[in-house]
C-alpha cells in the first residue's frame, strides 16, 4: 500500500517531511467559509479531501437524514466540499453517511442514497465520492451515540451497489463494530476490501476506543497485512492527535506499518 498523510491546511507545511505518497485534507466548517488557504496549497502528490463531519455548532452533518431540512443543509455543505476539492484537483471526497443518534433506531438508507445521487450529479467528472464505514458507536459531545447507517457489511454493500460508489474502508471503525456485534473482523475486512478505494488505519480497543497508535489496541496486524497485501491503495494513519509535535504520532505509525510490511 501507499502512505497517505492526514493534514489540515494549518499544519501541512510542518508534516510534509514525512514524504507521503498522498495527502488527505481534513476539513472543518470554517475551511469552507474562508477558502483562500486553498490558493497556497503546494504539493506534488495526489490530494484527497475529507468532508466536514460536523457544523460549527457541533451538530453532526447528516447526509442520510429523513428530515429534509437537515438533509438539504448537509447537501449544500457537501456541494461546497466538492467545489473546494475540485479546485484543489483532489481525486476523492470522503463522506460520512450520517444516521447518528442518541438511541439505536432503524434508519432507512433511501435518504442517503438520494443525497449521494444528487452529489454525484453535481460532482460530474470533477471528483470521485467515497462513503466511509462507521463504527457501532460515535463519540460526540463527550457521549457515545449510535451510528445507524453504513456499518453492517451487507448494508454497506447494498448502499454501494445502489449508488455505484466505492468506499473509504476505515479499519478501526470496522474493528470497533466487530467488537460490539461479535462479527468476525477477518471476514468483515475480506468482504469489504473489494469495494475499497482508500483506507484509514489506526488501532482500536473495546467498544469505542478509536484512533489508537498502531500495535497499541486489539487489531491483529499480521492478519490485516495478509488480507491487504494484494491491494495497492492509499492507507492513511488516523492517529488521535497524531499531528502534534511535528506529526510525531503519524511518524511512529509510519515506522511501525513500514516495519511490518504495509508500506
């Protein structure tokens, strides 16, 4: 696989010494409101853009909402993300599906499918959209809420088939989902890899311990290497606070993954 580096426009210049094969820009709402920073991005490697997960008030962006007002708001934010990604000449835009609630509830996929159809039409051939799989629980506002869309393998495949999209396969999210549900991590990864166009990697523990440093959680990295060895995809370490101290967490992840043979 290839090494992808998670960046924000405020820290990219301090992190490029890690010599990534690609960079993934994390976007926050303000980055869409004031986008002059995009004029100063200088990199020779491919760019991926991760759409904002929340609004500036902390409310989760919900592309799969059955509330048309919420869905329309998400649609406009994601359209702005697509415009920015196209300006940056990015290859992909990664989107979270929404469907996150305090309680567990049945959440039909129809609204998400409709949102993706509208976004695909808007994006045209400018950038490719990727949906990211979710864990069982989603940490927000200091609480664990329930992710009710795009986390069970068969539901993921059904949505991808309906929307004709590929996915961003988040290994940590998949492990956390398996930890709660008892599904086989090996089987889930094996099932979803053929649909993946991009990968996020970090270790995981328990029901909601995500973003852990490589080899400091419960993932069997030898098993994962065996499953992914034939896939030449960009794999981005998503280590919690990995950007601090000139990307120390990302550097350690790169070293450990390289030593094991992922890169």
